[in-house]
């Protein structure tokens, strides 16, 4: 078993089999500062880029977490050991002006982190990204693993209800302010601003009074899992051009675990409430670190799935550490993925079948090779 694990890791790690990583509650988090990448043609980052390194890389669960975070945030593999500074190397920092992170939970069951970043393209904007992991195996905690289908629908309705309440409250405040402004004969610019704010909030309210089309899929800005409650972070209603008029902004909804226990899966109750673990295993692969082999070469892969069935992702031969882009679709449990080079030209196809948290199939390029992958 140890040699198989080392093949999957691609680095020399000391491994052992255990139900919970030894001293998981004591995992240290090292802050690493990324250096390089700034030039006249690539002006970003303009400030520090910080990345966490979980533990010391010597157990499988923390190694899974480090791999997922670096692939998802930087399109690169992490170093083998933590360090105060690391070179950017092949990391994709395009448009990333700054990045820091906060550890919001680090106990025996769950590791949660929040990234605070600024991205720049046509404009610059601050944003947050949230990650939470099962410390037993390093699996990322996802809504479909933690909550039943009916539970997710109930959460979506509760989130929609919270949005409606926030927008109605804001509309009432703005209407009162608008009436007072008219009585006081304030300048037209102030009245126009208030009217624009009212129009935006009324539009946002309308969006959230229409039936939710896909209640079984929750798409909040992020999840945070505290000791007694979990928080859904929903993105603001406005686009960038209208954000100055958006008084409500991002919406945080905190809910106690106790009130949602019956909406959780068996796995969800184990991770979130600390109940006894059962044989139930999460089966989703999207958004999870996938380890395995292409032919005889160890690879790691990360795939994202969208509502329309499309898939995007990236994989690495751990020996070469270079990202290879993937895109395609999921149809009836079968993934049809296209591999492209740096010029966007097709180099191979992958046909993979999903069974639980396993993906198996073929890589079809210059030759045909077997592919086998599994999520934690």
C-alpha cells in the first residue's frame, strides 16, 4: 500500500494507514509568499500573494489539501515542503493583484480557510473564496456530499427567503429616504441616485420572487463551517458596473447545525456533527482532487462541473509538473474531455466513466492508454 501511495503522490512522503490523521487537530498552517512574475508585460501581482501549506506534507490528507489548493488557486503543484517564500515558477498569476488567507477552523474534523484576493482584468475587484476539508482524508466539503437533495432544496429556499427580506428592507429604507429628499427639495443628482438604487433593489427582489429553477444546486459564494453553525455566503445581485448602487451587497446567512441535522446525509452528520462514521462514502468527483495514473504515469486532476453539463479542468503528470488543460461534457455518467496544448490545439481525448468517486477510461492520443482516478 505504501508504494502505491508514493506513486500517486509523486514525492517522497512518509505514509501510514489510519482512520484520522495523527494529530490532525494540531496541523500547522505555514504562510508562503510567492515571488516573481512581475514585469512590464505582466504587471501583476501588485501586492503579496500568500498561499497556505497545510502540515508538513507527510500524510495523505494534508497532501490532498495542498494539491487541491495550489491547483485551484494557481494552476500549479505545491512544493514538496513548506517554505517562507517560493518562486512563482509555472503558477498562473495572471490578473491576480493580491491574495491573503485566514484559517477560520482547524480542529480534529474540519479545516476551513477563506482567501481574500483582488483580481484585475478590465477592472480590479476584491473577492473571497472559501474552502473546507474533511481532515480524515482531505476531501473538500461540498453541498451534495453533506446535504440530501431535499435538504439542498430547503437551503436554497431559505437563502432565497433571506435575499428577499434584505431587498425589501432596503427598498423600504430607500423609499423613505426618497420621499424625505423630495420634501426637502434636494438636488436632482441626489434624487436620481436614490431612484437608481431603488430600481436596482426592486430588480434584485424580482429575481428572487420568481421560482428557483434549480433548487437542487446551491451556488452560494461560499460555505463556512463553524463549531456550532454553518454560513452560506451569497454573491451580490449587481454586476461590476452597478455595484456602487448595491446597498445590500454580498449576503451572509448563518444557520445552526442542530436545526438542519435531518437535512444532512449520513456523511454530513458525521463531519459536521461528529456522529459515528458509517460506510457511506461521498460519490461526487467534481471539485475534488483526483489522484491516479495515465498509463504508468502518476497524475493528479481537478475538474469543475457547471449547470449546463460542461466540464473544465486541468491535470498534471506529477513527474513533469506542467498543467494540461481539459474541457468537455458529462453525459449520463460518461465524461468526454478534450486535452489541448498551450496554443489551444487538440492533443488528445479522454473518455472516462464515473462510478462513485472513481473515474476509469482511456486517454486517446498518439496511442491509447488506460486512465484510473479516484477522489478522497
